[in-house]
C-alpha cells in the first residue's frame, strides 16, 4: 500500500478494521527596505519567497532520492532526515505493515518514484515557513503518471526542509490557487477565520464527524463518494462485531494534527490537514473477547483482550469556497497504533482516553 506522498488512486485500504469477536469471524507582506544611504537614495530589496523555485526543485529532488533509498530497506531513520509530521508517521506505519505484504507487494512499493509536472506555490518570505507543490507521482521506467494530482507540503523544521503533509485529490480537479502580483502564493495566516461555511481549523473535526455523526450530513462537507466511503466505515465495522461487540469512534491524540492553507483565485481556501481518529473495539457481553486483525497484530501481537484501541491517521485536502460548504477532495489513512485496553471500558495505555 502506498502512503500519501507516493500517491494513491483513492483512499487507503481499510482492511485492518477486520476483527473477530467471541468466535465470530470477520475478516505575505511587501518588500523590506534598506536605509543605508540618504532617504532619496533608499534602495529596496526585491520581494523574496520562502525559497526560490530553483531551490524548491532541488529540495524535492533531494527528497525523492533519500525517500527512494529509505524505501529499499524500509529505513525510518534515514527517512526521518527528509520527512516529518503526519507524512512521516504514515510512512513508518507503512513500513511496519509490510510484514503482512507479499514479496511482490513489497517489491512494487520499493520501485523508485518521482514527481512530474511540478508546480510550486511559494509564499512570501516571512509569511510562512513552508511551501506547496502540486504534482503527479510516477514510477521510474513507467510511461504513465498517476491519474490524480497531489498537493504536497515541505516545511522547515529545525533548519531542515522536510515533507510533512500531502494529499491526492480523488478527481482530476483542483481549485486554482491565488498568486499575488509577484507570483507568490498567499498563505492563510488566520486559519480560524471562515471561508464560506467553515474555517480551515474546523476541517479536522468535520472529518471526525463522518465517523461519529451518522444521522446527518448537514453542517460539514458536501456529500461525495469520499465522504460516503468514510461514513460507511462505522456501520461496516459494527456489522462485523455484532452481536457480541461494538466499535466506537472518537478523537485521537492530536499529536500530528496540523493545517496548511492557501488562498484560491475565487477568494476561497485550499487546505491540507491531518486528523487523528481513535477506534475502540469492545465486547458488549462480559464473556466477549476481541481477536485482533493481522494489521493490528503488527502492534499488539497474536493476543486477545476484552477491548482494543486502534489509531488511524488521516491526511486530507479540502476546498473551502467563499460561499457554502467545503468539499473534501481526498483522504488517505493508515493505522498508526493499536493497544489492548485494560478492560471493556479500559483506557488505551499511555493516554488519557
């Protein structure tokens, strides 16, 4: 399974949800001025971006090289030199899950890949510490590129530029991003301000609502194939766990939740954001026992318990129009942790929930 930065034609597989219960099976700003001379001879430095387009290209080239090398041996330490944030958490999870893959699946994942048809969106220096790239993923030696465009975020962390977020649209359409008179992208500094019906800050919560509020779609994303696919997950999981168990979804630990947002030409906002979703699988009878799926066994081993907690990390993109509800353009998610609860209602070890 590919992760967000590799590119996915649709959502990540949710097969890790399958369990068995009690024997039941289920599978920026203007230019700065210099005042070294008299006022009438004041010289102005040209406007600058967070990086130049040439620098952005070299940073992505370096990322591709190191990422491809790390993928050869599923080396998270090497990958951490060029990845951070939610992207790195998903990549580490992907490396772990390769224990369950066939040799052919592992070989396919380790094929070198590159980003083609790159388009950089560079905020002005001083308005952001990150930049965006819209591109397509393409494996080396293959004629065809990925079908859908991805938007990827590189951010400066501790002096190093790292890939920290990314999401592929589940259609060929993306909103046109705004650029100022000098060609700089316009980063959204106040993500609590609404664009249309919602603010970028509220997107993560609205994605969680797709898991927890099954009765109504109002007040969140426009209905789409993407939103309906997510809405079906709780019902499908509860069908697998019935009649001796249930699945309850809630907000996970927000360790890697972050928003990167840019203005669009029509006055809206395009955002890449992450969401932590926690699934609590538990028995509904005292004698019920939860048996972990193969994916969960990567984290908990081959053991059974009255309940399990499973963490899912989403990386998503959305368009917030100047009027109306936002559109969820794409989402990819990976199981990033699992742990047995101390009892049916026991907490996840090491957390407050």
